[in-house]
C-alpha cells in the first residue's frame, strides 16, 4: 500500500488534479485502518488497492478488474448474477437476461438486489473503478459488466431477490445464480467490439477502423485499401465508427485522419510529460531508447515535466483524400485515443460528430504506462502525461456530439447509425 501511494505521488503527472491531497490521504488512512488481518488472497489484495488508486478519480490511473482470479473462479464452477445492465437517464436497465425467467423484459429498471438499493450497490462498486465522474464510472460498469463487479464486491451468492419496475409496474423476482462459463460468458459479447470493417450503404461508406493499436503496418494497409475502395465507389458520405473503441496510439488515429484532413494537424493544443524513476525503468525495458521521444524521458531529471518535440501530421496527397462529408459516431464507450480523435476531428472541422457524449474527457491525464507492485505482482496503470484538446478547452466534460442520438447500449438495435442514415436520406 505504501509503495503504491509513494509511486503514484512520484510518477503521476498530477495525482491531485481531481482529488485534493488531504482527501486522498484521508481515504488512504481509512483503507489502511480497514486491514484487520495479516494475510490476503489476490482478489482481496486487488480490491483493497483499487480503493486507494481509484480515489485519484483519473480513468487512466487504475488497477484493472481482477481477471486472473475471476477466471480461476469461473473454471472452478463459480456462479454469477444473471442480469446485465446499461445505464440510461440515471437508471440501471436490464439489457440482457440470462436468468431463464422470460417474464423479465429488456428495459426493466433494477431498483434493488438482495435488499440493497442500486444507489447503495453503486456506492460499494465505485471505489473499485477509476474514473473522473459517475457518468464514466457507470460506463466502466457496463464495460466490465455488473455481474462481474457484483461478484468482486459481494462474493459468491446463490440466489438474488431483485426488485424492479417492469413496463411501469413494480415487480420482485427471486433468481438463481447462473454458471459463469456456460450461463453467462458463453452467451454474451464484450462491450469493446471495434472490429476493422468497411461496407457501403447507398451513398455512404461505413468504416470501423478498429482499436488504435496492434500491427501498425497492417493497420495502415487496411486504411489505404479502404480509402482506395471508397474512392472507386465515389461515396458522398464517410461514416467513421469510434464507438465501443478502446483507443490506443495517436500514430494510428492520425493516419486515419490524414485521409480526410484538409490541412496539417495535431491531436492536442498542449501536451507534456512527467518523467520519473519508475517511468525510466519501464522505458528501458520496453522501448527503443535511441528514438527521440523515449530518449527524452531518460534525459530529463526525475520529477520534471516537459513538452516532447512532436511535429504536425501531414494530410495524404489530395488525389488520395476523401473530400465528401465525414460523420464520426461516438458513444460513452469511446475510450482514450478514440475520444481524443473525435475531439480533434470536431475542433478542426474535419467532420460532424454523431451519437452521445463520451465518458472520457478529451482534455485528460493519460499517456499511460504500467508498473508492477513488488509483493503481489499486481499491474498498476499510471498517467505520465497531460494533453489539452485542440480547441484549448479544459472543461470537465466529454466530447459532446454535434448531432445527439441516444444509444441503448447492449440491445440489438443500432440507434446511432440507423438514426444518422435516416437523416442522410431526408
């Protein structure tokens, strides 16, 4: 616990940007005093440490969901809560029902589980999640899923008394827990599902670039191929889908944007990094330190902040570029670099944003790197950088679309894409 706290203070760009130091320290002491035994399993240790790091209220500074322990539990015949939810208008709505009780309809609002209100349940789950605000915490609950997080916080439970409002009427159901593997995981799809895809819909080309990571050469080949086909098809509109996107590296997103950018561009108006001993160790281990960006990390004194030397990104040659109308789809599950890219496109006027406000802020503490805690080996994600969106706004808000269309996340309908296509046909 002490190592975690000290390293956060030394290496985070601004640990107290969203939580005053006194409040962070007070929470640390509270967690420390909650320790009543001298031995913890990995799940207990992870849950305890998450309560410390999450107090920074920074989405890129986190200890992730304990997937290793969850996997062990699942393959040992573990069971889990059978309803998956999405948050809309401040309500927890059933979006997937694996309980076997067909009288529970999608869209029903969950009010309470086993005598605890959803508000009380969220109060216990929120400390396990790092995010700048409740809207983003709720998006992360959707991302990891309520059943998984409910298990982490409350443990294995065999049955659940669920109070809800269904079709405007109060109802109470007693539901049995379902098998994690066969009754839950094998039936569902993960929220992050950004698959590389190009298809044509009338006069519009639809492009999902996938996440901004992986094999960069293959990614560029895919983007090149897509725009060659789009040009041949003479599409009037280009729809780029950044929903349910994990983000990644700006070199990927900038390559995509270069195909419809009208002038040289960057993804920020200000970008700076803080160097530290733990960052230097990470850099030496994982990166080519002959490259300027990484060499600078090693060259600066620990604890100093500086602005890396980055050039403007150049558009593709005019004959390659798409010159029609560009629309970019976003939702609350557009994460990290996908949020930054959406803001970049909006701020430069390269396209029109459609959908709902992103959970993540486009001005953010990010440029994430990782280190391991020395005793448990638990991986900690940490923000070494601070970037301000292209238009210079430092407002504590997500990217707000130009055309708002509500997304009923996890249902079978695509409200945002279909809504845009309907508008383009009018």
